[in-house]
C-alpha cells in the first residue's frame, strides 16, 4: 500500500504537468466547446437582453437547421480535439497512453452532448409557452444534430475510402511539395527511406485526412445553408465551426515553434487593415441645395402662427426595446387622446420634432414614415419596429463581414456589410408589409426636411457620436444654426445627403452588432460603392457609433433644437416674417426601461431604507483594482442623466422669463406588479386547457424586470408586454403628478388659445 502511495505521489507532478500541457494544446477545441456550453447559460441569465432572442425559434424547420449547425460545431470540436490527442506525442512530445487517448475522446464526446442538451433546453424554453411546441423544437433540433453526426460519419467513411483512391496520392504529393514531409505530425513514412519525395512512400497521420474531409463538409454546409435566410443561432454556430477548424490548424502548426496564435491573428488583421476595403463605409451623395428656410425657427414659428400645438419627443436608446416602446407609446397615446377629446386632440399632427438615440431613432423613423399616407395607421410603426432583424444582421456578419475581415482585397462593394443589411431589413419590414406610397428605402434627409417645413411630418434628429473626437453628431432633417461646443450637424460636417435608414442605423450603431462606419461619396444615384471617396466638406476618415455614448436620453438634441427655434423667433433679424412665440411647449421624454432609482425624484415609491451592511462587505485587493473602471462606468450613466436633467431645468427657467411654458412629461416602461408580466402566459394556459392541450406553466422564460431585450429581436411575450405596459402613467406617490392629466391640460390650453 505504501509503495502505491509513493508511486502516486511521484507521478502526481508529472501527471499535472502533462494535463496542463494537453489543455494548452487543445485550447481552441476547449474554447469552442465552452462557447457551446456557456452561450445558452449566458442567454438564460446575465446575457438575456442581448442573446436570448436568438433562442426564440419560430418553427420546427428553423430548429432543424439550428440542430444541424450545432452538430457541425460539435463535430468540429471533436475532430480537432481527436487530432491533437492522437498526434501530440509526435509533434509536441507529449506522450499519452492509447487507453488514455480513448478515454479523452469519450470525455470530449460526452461534454459535447451535455452542451447540446443545455442548448435544447434553453431553445425549447425560450420559444412559445406550449409543451407540444417545446417538444417539437427539441425533436427538430435532435434530428438536425443526428443529420450533422451522420455527416461526421460520412467524413470518416470518405477518409477511409480516400486512402485507397489515386486522389489520396495527389494529396500526399501536395503535402510533400508544401513542406509537410519535414513537419512532424502531418506525414509519416511507410518505409525506412525517409528522404525520398515519392508520394507512394508517405501517408498522412491518423485523423488528418478525416479532419480535412470534415472541413470540406462544413464549408459545403456553410455555402448551402447561408445561401438563404437563416436563424441567428445557425449563423453563430457555423461561425464557431469555421473558426475552430481554422484556428486549430494554425495552432497545430505554430505551437511547435512557441508562436502564440493571438499574435498571429493580431499581425494578420493589422496588415489587412492597411487595405481601404477592410474598413466599413456608409453611403452619402451630393446634396443639390440647402433651403435657407429649413430651420427650427421657421417650423415652430409656422406652427405658432397657425395656432397648432408644439410637441417635442425625446426617445431614449435601448435597442429594439426602445424602438418598439417609442412607437407603442406614440401610437396608443395618440389614440387615447383622440378618444378622450372626441377627436379634438391630434397628437401626431402636433409633433414638431422627434430626437432619438439608438433604438429611439429607429422608432422615430418608423413613426414618421406613416405620415406618407393620407390616413396614417400608426400601429404599422409598432408592427415594423417589433419585426426581427437579428437573423439578417448575423447572416451579414457571417457572409459579407467575415470575408471582408479575412480577405478585404476581394471586396467589391465597400458599403455592403451587416450594417447595410440591417437597413434593408428595416425597409423591408415596412415597405413590403404595408406598401406605402412613398418607400422608406427611398427616403432621404432633405425630402423629410421639406415635409417638416410644410408641417406634414415631424422633424427628426438621429443622434450619433464621432469616434475620433467624441463629439455628438446630429443627423437632422431640419438642422440647427446655433450649435454648442462639442456638437455638430451632419449637413455642416459633410455637406452631403444621406438616406433616412442609414441615418437611423448610424444612430443605433452599437458595436459589435453593427460596425462603425465612415462616409463614402456616391456621385451616381445609389449604385454600389466600389471606391473610397470622401465628402466635399471633409471628415471622410471619421467613424460614427451609437449616440448613446454621448447622451442616451435624446433630451440634449431636443433642447438644443427648441432653443435654436426660440432664439431665432426672438431675434427680429432672424424672424422677418414676425412669427409669434409659442406660449406652451410639451416635451415628451420616452424611456423604454423602468424608472431608475433616484432619491430626488418625487415619483419614486416610498421604500424602507435597507439596513447598513457595509461592514459585512469585503473590499480587498480585487475590489481596489476594479473600482476605477467600475467608477468610470457608473459615472458615465449617472453623469449623462444628471447633465440632461440640469440642462432641461435651466432651459425651462430661461424661457420662462420670455413667457414660454415648457412642460416635460417622463414616460417609463413601468411595471408596478412584476407578476402581471405573466398574465399572457396564464391566458394561454386557459386557452390550451379549453382545447385539451397541456399548458407549459413556468417552463416558458418570461420577461423579468430589468432584463428587456437590446438586440434586434423581440419574442412574442415581450411584444405583448410592450402593448400592455404602454405608458406607466400610474401615480407612484402622492407628490408625483398625473402625467396623462398634464398632457390633457396642455392640449386643453392650446385648444382654448385657438
């Protein structure tokens, strides 16, 4: 017994060192498996706002292709791990017993199956709340995985048959010519003569041809599956498959020379970055003329002269949640006001400006598009904003942008990337479904500005941020003339025209969903961008990202626009038509998330102060190292809100001296009782019971407070929540004003002044 203990203790350090060595060599397959395993867990908890929408599968057919993609990804992990396990003793001098090799292969297979099982559970739970549908999703995914595993068996059979085929000798000859004969772990001699270049005297090591055959199958599946619209998970898993196969091939070769794969990737992409086509571009073109009357003062002055209300909307950012919430609030608020006033209060025709950030810009775009029709149905804007665009965007990442990153010199249309794909999907969601007389795909900044000047459509501000300078860039249909320091107008910076969908996309460019882009000039209609050409006013090297980096509420753009209008109206030189000042302005601040905790906000519900537990919290070295970054992140959000709130108060106080009453109403996505979020599930359970189906109960992943979706996909229950909790006007405390009554009072005052 003591002898065995001594032997175990003696072998322990060597076994630990061998295990660490093996894990390092197999790090790419391990990271691939970790992605398969962690992604559904991430989607279920911490990453729910960004990832869970990808697991909402619309049909069994979609789940079938997801299963195939998962099977291919798992096969990539298994085959590459098998090659490393079998050949590490020959290439890296890490000796593993054949029996242990077999056990390691079984561990890899078991781990992959566990990851598949977790993905099936999350996909079934994230889809419709019906057991039969969940079973259909799970069954289709399993069937797809079995098909993929059959492809793995086909790859194995092809490799066996290939060894007896003349083509095999051709592959051996190719390996010899590119120098694999002198590299351990690729070719092995079949005789004692190791100096000959005769292909008949060499053969590939076990697993190499099998991995090549499997790579060929993955590439064929990639080309076939991505040729049509695919689910986001299909695209993601195919991407994992390709990267595992490619990176394992790179690490298997260079690890022998102690060259890290990360260094290789950094050097390659750095060199590829010297190609102008590696960058991302958005399309602008020459603007024929600038109307001198196209100013905020002209629009507000005309509205005041015609005794029309002046309503300004600030739509905060927050992905598709914000886009849908903005349209839902404006649509349903307009309907409610019209019904309560007997048709006297017309909210849509009273909105003079929508200042949006990120998803708020997208919602403002869809809402303003409805004004093309003689009898606009603003529910169309909500339906369009709820339409998923995640699948096409991820597909654009897998097709256009993957090859742009790997081989930028082959790019023919420099504007064709996943950002452009997202734009086209937005236009398709509206144009093809509702068939308006004027297409969203053809809408431009100047055309919508001309409509705003005639009071036919609200003016829009698509707030964005310049990466290189940190400035706020306002892409406005009606630009201001008195800009603040650190802010600029798109028309002033570039002297160019841009499409409305592109402006919305630039305002909602949140890396890494959509790429940062810089402008390139189109001189002939809207043809493909083949060469980089800067705008006439310069700035062609500046990239744009989400406006939320500068300010996420949209209030800054709205305040600046109103202030510019009122300043012009009070200046006789700027107001030759002697337009009157509006005496009442309503500012609607729409936020797509729950009201944040603010002790200075009188609308906060009364809460009992928690007991002080600071003495129980550990603040050691890790906390002190992370606290600077933590503080920076917290200051950014708090500073933005504080800045916008103080700017609004100073703005209101300034114009109160001129007799202009600026009322502000904040509209949050408030839910007083979180249990009400599952009402639609309970209703579906009753319906299922009536038709004899077994309800899903809590198997369905509902929408938790604070975990609203940020990606470009809404699940059915999330759409229902946006309909049900459309305003959140309920009084939170005795000191909190009735927001809806404030809006009614505004329109009542305006109607009395007419």
